[in-house]
C-alpha cells in the first residue's frame, strides 16, 4: 500500500508477496492475497497496485476504506481486485507519478514454491506481547541452514473474542510439499532477534489460527542479531530491509483479495496498497 496525497510521490502502506490457495466456498481453488494495510487514521481510501513476478505493473480498479476495527474479505469471500494487462514499470504506459519507479527486492521468492498456507499468530517474547516487528517463517530440517518461507511486517488488532485488543501477525507460508515443519523467528523494530518455540506442520489444504483464535508464539527476550547470543547457524545473518516501515502507522487492517488482470487470475506476484486522495 502507499500514500500519495499530491500524486507526485509513492509511499507504500502494505505489501504482500505470494498468495494462498482457497480450499472451500465459491472461490475454491482460486488464490487469495492476504495483505496487512497500515494507516494513522480511519477513513483513508486505499487503492492497490499489482506487480507481476516478471516486473510488470497494473493499477487495480477497486479500493477500500480503511478501518482499524474491521477487515475486508476472507478466505471464503475474498475481495475481487481487477485491472488491465500489466505493462513494464518503466515503459511509460502503466506507471503514473504515483507509481513506484522500480521493482522492490523481495527477501525471498515465493514463486519458487507451489503451495501456501496462512498462519495467524500473536507473539509474546519474555512475557511481553509484541504489536509490531517482523515475523519470519523458516524451514531448517538439519539445523544447519535457514530457508525463509514467509515474512510478515506489522500486525493487525484483534477486535473480538478471547484475544480482543491483542495484535495478530497474519503470515503467508510457502512450501513445495505438505509435511514440512515450519519454525518462526521474530525481528523487533530495533533489529533484535528471538527464536520462537512453536512450530507448525505445513498443509496446503488448511490454515493455522484465525483472528478469533490466533496461534500463540512465544520466545525469549530478543537480542542483537549479530551478538552471538540468539543467533545460530540457521539464523539469518542480518536484518532484512523492509520495503516500508509499518511501525510509523498506528493502525492496521487485513484485506483478503484475489487478483484478475485482463481476464487472467493471478496466483503469484506482489500486491501493494496505496493511499491517493487526489487520484
């Protein structure tokens, strides 16, 4: 997502790389993009851009009104997002002054994986509930290598149920086969790391947790990534560079959507949200 009130700059408000297969309902076997959108006030009109895996862009036609107390779409009824056939970011056709000038560099490539699932979790480190930071999913069967399988920057306030007013991290996890055991690391906004204790078994036909009953993820107090305390041979060696900083926004919401460009349903790519009241 981005904020561009004058139509002359591009400020991202949310980004989701990769989608999740819908396993039931009207849209069964379609693919949904589950994106966390950020803002400092309710009422912002949020639009969407879509970046294909080969670096082409399409501006989508639908928009949503930001609300810190509700989400838009779910895995049964995703928001339809449509747009024209994507064109090169820099070819002068699809981009406007408010479009990004270059393709963001993803921390990993979800397109190399055939399947995905959504994990909705809340994070507690050494007794402290975290409302911001970066949740990372990884696969490390031998304990000697660290393969990223998903990343979620920023959380969403839970508005009902047992965990009301807690914050959930909604992360899309990727794999090429069912049965992979997926672990989690958490990176704080000040660059410290904690290895979380829980793990999930990957399944392409089901998700783990939801906004009523998120998966509890706990871990020790975070320490510096490079201080030799918390990192192991399988930990990332440096802090990933986020495409934007969700910590600068007070509120967030989740939008679950599927993307159709010029009649073609997209199953991979990067969905970005933006705010542009001047059009």
